[in-house]
C-alpha cells in the first residue's frame, strides 16, 4: 500500500499565502504523477494542480497564475504553493499519487485531506 500524508493547511487571510506538502510512503517503486484536488461543501471535487514525474504541469483554471505545484521525486513529495488566496479557495485539499509499487502493481492513492480556510 502507498500512503499519502498532507500538511500545511490552516487559516489565512485573503491575499495571503500558504504552502501545502504531501509525502508518499510505502512500497513505492516509482511515482508517475502527483496532484492536488479540492472539495468545498456541496461542490464537486476539482483539479487544482497536477504534475508528472517529468515535470509537466496542469492547473485548474481558477488557480492559474496564483498556485504553483512542484515535486521532489527523490523524497516522494509534492508541494502546492498558494498565493493571492481568495475566500473561494476555501476547501479540503487532497493529495493524489499514481505510480507503480515495488511489487509491480499500479497504484492510485489519496491522502486524507487538509483544510484550507481563507477569510475575508
């Protein structure tokens, strides 16, 4: 099994910044891609940012220009730098990772989520 643990969530004022971290552990051979998704109450889970092992990135339209995803492959860790935060960014942020385990199985794992609250 591959486990993901998110950290860095909290309360921040509008216009402020926050950095989320997600560390993957377990029987990992390689992580192909990692990403961040978020879900606000009563809303669908949506893509925030995604990054492949090779460094290709994709962002949700609502966060482009404000958020930056990065990855340290050697540490199996992904980060999300969030700048110019808005109240509408308030949500539970979930980390996702996909890859291959050391026993040669495909995995797609999710973290438990970390709350981000942006106050006005």
